[in-house]
C-alpha cells in the first residue's frame, strides 16, 4: 500500500482555524483578567527597568541602533520586541516557548510601553528579518554602554577573550557541526567572546568546527583602542591556552612595546609541538624545591624569567610554570567500588609581558585567575539548558537571539555595579534573579500604575477593549 501524502486539506484547515479562534478567545479573556489585577511575581524587576529607562535610555538607543523591519500596522514594533525580550530574559526566560508563561505580567509590560507581552511567533518573525544588521546594532549598543558606563577612569581595564561551545541537539540546523567542547566532540556551535571588565563587548556565533582564533586579534584591537582613549591606567589582556601560539605572542609583545601600560597574560600548555615548553618542565626536575612558591595548598608556581618558549619561531618570553596537584579516581576492576585515588601533577605556563619587578609569580597567578568571574559570565549567558534548543533554523537568526541574551546580561551587570550594594556586584545571574527580581508569591503593588500610566483602550483592537468583555471573549 502506497504511503498517503501528508498535506493540508480543507477539513484540516477548518479544524485548525476553529482551534485557533478558541485559543484566541481564551488569550483575550486571560489578558483582560490580568489587566484587572495589580499584582506581580516580579516586583524586583521594576527598579531594574527604571534604571535602564532613566539612566541608560535603553528604548531610545534601541530605536536609534535597530532598523525597523515591522509593518506600519504592526502592534509590536522593533524597539518593542527588543526591549520586551531583554526584560523577559532578565526575568528568567529560557525558551521562546515559555513566553506565554509571562502573559499575566501585564503591569510589567505596560511599564515598558507595551499593551501586553507578545507571543513567541512575534519574536521568531523579527529575528528572521535582517538579522545581521540587527545583531550589529546590538553589538554597537553594548560597546557604547561598556565604554561609557563600565569603564572607571584611572582604573585598570581587563580584557578577556575566550571561546565557549554551545551544545545543540538539532544537527540539521545551519552551523551545527561536531566540534570540541566540554561535552566531547558532539554537535555544537562555537561562541567566541570578548569581555571588558566583566561586560560583554564583542561576540559571534560560529559553526561547531570553526575556531575563534581571529578574535584574539580583535581583542588586541580593543586593547589598542582603549589605550588610545587614555582612560584606563593599565590595560591587561588575558587568554587561555586555546589562543596560545607563537604568532599571537609576537603580536601581544609588539603592542606591549608600543604602549608601556599594556600587559598580557597568555596561558599555554606544553604539547608535543611546543618542545621548548616541554624542555622547561624537564629542567624543573633538576632545580631545588625551594625555587617553587606556594599559592595554595595544591598549587605552586616557578619563575623562569625570560626564556625561549617557541623553538621553531625563536620567540622568547617571560614564563611562569604552574603546577597543580590533582586527585584522580581510577578504576582497577569491573566491580562497583573497585577504584583508587591517584595524585597527579598538572603543568601549564603563563606567558606574560610583565617584568618580575612589576608583578611577581604569585601575583601573576592570582591576576590571571581573576578571570574566573568572566568564566562565570560565559556560563550565565548559556543559561544552563536554554541553548540546547536554539529558536531558529538560521545561524544568523540564532546569533541575533544570542545578542539579545548578551546585551541583557551586560545591562544587568551594569545595574549590579552602579545600583546594588557592593557585596552583590559579582552575584551570578540565578542568584540575582532569585534574590532581587523574582519575589516569591503574588505581590500586591497598587502603586505600580504610578510608574507608567495604563495604555488607553484601542477601539480598533478588540483584544484590548476592556469596556465590552462579551465582545472580547465570546
């Protein structure tokens, strides 16, 4: 028997239309009932929205940076969708499919200048229209905020470049390819990122089998632009071992020669290709133990001063060897519990342009590992499960969605820095959401309308006509 083709028929269309009309009536009734209440679970988001509106002029700058792609009769324009999505992400949105869960937060939407929160289809439609231009606009806006709000004149500026993988279960999507990540060589995206003082400055979304090596050059350009402005006392560029190479080390050393207040710390692993680094590790076996300096009970550092680190290219640099004692659990039999713990030393190098008189080996180690806050920044932006299922089939549209996530994160970090108490400035996203934004239970706040007056009913839009409930819901 031949397989019957699955396609739309007249009967199926009629049934689908009938279901859609029933759903629309339920949605209108739900919105109407929500408008009658002055309660919310997200009372803590109102100060954050006031900060973004009054001090950062978020809506105004979004209107300037983003190109209008919606029709003239559209209820939600481009700035509406952008500012609404940023707020929803700050309120804890993980998937676009979860937007209907925030539909009852009408008071929050009205404070943003929206009649109510939009549906997921509105967002999908927007991110698929000119995503490259919109992404560039969001990047420029984030950079403006970092340079104007996130930089304290006279303080040091830390630039971190890193590459993180975003796992995806849908291998058919454009850009998804097997690549290196914490989950092994599974299907994923690669997301290179540059941050300045813990704030997202530049980013991209690339196929899983690409590398973000070019982003080290962009980080050097960012450092040079900050040095040219003269606001920062020192500019420090930090990178992990994934960016270590003789070519990039030469470029960093060249910039350090040009600007005395530029410094870099580059982590490097000793592999088979780096014979000079392996030779340095062998030399430590002949050195007295008193040369090592403890920085923690399990970690020690050893100063090598200026040595040859890449033999074939003839590149020299000051090197600090880090030795970490790790405890590994190994199985020695097939039965449960047949394991034993072994201690093993792990080595890696810190290559730097600092002189020993400017920063000794211990301080260099602590300065480099200050980037753990930036590592947590990457973890927050992935939102745990959220990026296992990206919203679109297009790589460019998914990058636009990522840009919304990262811009919302930058705005939240600025709020932590400038508004919250000092001890909460490094609070991570889940904790901030739990303590300051989502307040347990329903909160009766009758003065919410004082923030922003309710929008007048529109006779041309029946789902907002509160004067005739029978017309709306029946």
